C-alpha cells in the first residue's frame, strides 16, 4: 500500500474527526451537522483514494474496490444529510419522508461497516504477504 505523506495523513485524520463530529451533530439535529460532516467526508475519501495498491494480490485489490465503494457511500451520506436538513421544494412531504428522511444514518452505517471490514482484512493480507 502506498503510504500517505505527513500532510495527507493530517488531512485524513482531520476528515475522520469532522465526520464523527458531524454525524454526532446530525443525530442531535444540530444545524451545522451537514457543514461539518460533508467537508470531513470529502477530505477522508480523497485521502483514502490516494492510497493505492499496485501489488499482485487479488484479495487486496478486491478489498480496495470495496473501500472505494464505501468512500462513495460516505459522500452519498453527506448529500442525504443535506437533503434531510433542507427539504427540496419540489418534493412532496410523503416522498420526502419515504425516500430521504433520516436514511443518511443507514448509509453511514453501511459505509462504516464496510470500512471496518476492509481495513481489518487489508491489514491481515498485508501481514500475510510480508511473511
């Protein structure tokens, strides 16, 4: 795996912290939640996409694709969080509750589980390759 520079690592950590703070603020229905979560998701996903794997291990390549999918889900979560906070005028109340509502929480949960799984498995595979 390509290692991030110190600056990129700092951006990665700050993005993760902003996402955690933004998600907590979103659960508490605070106004600035989306404005905290969205930049964090962009920073986190961008830095994670910079970590490339060019080795021959097919399992790690598959896990990286899953990780990129979870990064996209984090960005979708930010968009859903925005729509949950600011209802589009053209959307009826029934459609809004059915399709948007608080579905950002479900997307965030799916992305977080995918992130945990892939990070754990990639570490295992890298250790196995090192032996």
